[in-house]
């Protein structure tokens, strides 16, 4: 079980920004498509948003 899934199940913020979010942003800057990381990033953000106890910091 991944640490991201463990965090989601525990209703804790994940490290998705540092993992897939960083890859997505760097890909945008370099004009390199990152469809798999983008999809994972958006899916995890969606799951976090559905959990009312997850509080994400500003960065």
C-alpha cells in the first residue's frame, strides 16, 4: 500500500504536490506532456477534497 493511499485513508494531507504536482509543473514549463502524472495528481486532489478532515497547507 502506497504512502499516498495510507494518507488518504488516514484523512491526512498527502505529498502529491511534491510528487506528481512538481512533475506536472516542470512538464508545463518545459512543454513536455505528463498525462499520467497529471491524472494521478488530479485524482489524489479529488480524493483529498472529498475528505473533510484533510487540511492542505499553502504549499
